[in-house]
C-alpha cells in the first residue's frame, strides 16, 4: 500500500531533488516564478524565500 501524505504542495512537480524534499510540507510552497509573484500580489500576501540550509 503506497504511503499517504496528509499534505502535498506544488513542489511535487519539481525536477529539483532539494525542492522535492519539501513537497509534503504543510506549507503551500511554490517554485520561484512570475506566477508565484502574481498570486502573492493578488492575494496581498508576503513572499517567503527559502534559499536552502546546510
């Protein structure tokens, strides 16, 4: 039986191994794109940028 995840965000479609690690975080992460900025502007929401960690 496949593992069921409670959350899945748009990163599930990413080709980046780093971003795929966060595809089941309970955060609506989006890849850096014009669409992400348009959505934030339309919804009057701030943009949180994650540049990785070590």
